[in-house]
C-alpha cells in the first residue's frame, strides 16, 4: 500500500469515525512522485506523509 494514497486516505477516514490511529511506518512505502518538472524522492514523500499523519491524526 502506498503511503501517499491508501495509507493517508485510510488514516483520515478512520480518524473521522473516532478510531485511534497507529501507522507502522516500516510496513508501508511510496514511490518517487513527479511535481511539475521535478521528481520528489520516495523517502522524502514517505517522511512528509508520516510527519503529517503523526502530527495530526495519530502516532
């Protein structure tokens, strides 16, 4: 499951239903993403999403 798609969407949905959220970051991953003409490395995408999830929705 890609963090920037499935994990992010699932976390937001279950949090909205009142569940406590725990994401094991070593059990999910993502890929390089193109932004305009630039390529964002998968590890940077992963870290950004994990930081947002942890800071907003869970641990």
